[in-house]
C-alpha cells in the first residue's frame, strides 16, 4: 500500500512505480559531463546537457577552447571517428583550430569545411559587409 503523503512524486519513486527512478538517475550520471568542463558551455544549461545528444557541441567546444585536461577527457570518452566527423563538418571552428586538429588526426584539409576557400570567403563577407 502507498502511504498518504503530499509529495506524490517521492512516494512513486520510493515504490518504484515511476518509470526510470533509479535507472534514470544512473543513466543521467553516466551521460552527465564532468564539472571541470562547465566553463566551455557558458551559453547552455550545463546540468541538462547529455553526453550523447550534445556530442557535436561538446566536441566543437573542446577542440576550439579546450585545455589539455579537457582534450584528454574528450579523447578518452569520444571515439576518434566522431571527432573527425565533427572536425570535417563543423562551421564553428576557427581556421587555426581546424588546421591544428586536422593535422593531429590526419584529416585531409580539403575535407574540412571551415578550411575551404569558399567557406572562408562567406565567413569574411558575413562579418565585413
């Protein structure tokens, strides 16, 4: 029997009736980002970020702004193919960062979107028109 209480959600979780109670907490902990990465995500709700759903943003920010500790975390938790995919497709990396990481991961510069001449011209026109 469920005891009478004003906090229904607490009772439901205690009784295990709420879908995902403990499982949801474990999944959230598994997919949460470590606190030391918070400074790279100043414009988003950091606590609500999910490692899987926010993967492209996480990779972009760490490639662009990350310190050695952040880069180490990225390399330990994200496969190199995913990093290379973001590197090739992201319009948000600076040419300097994209060039560095393309060399680091042996990605052909012609395949990196933000290093293409046409992309750089469009970026320059956007800011200087």
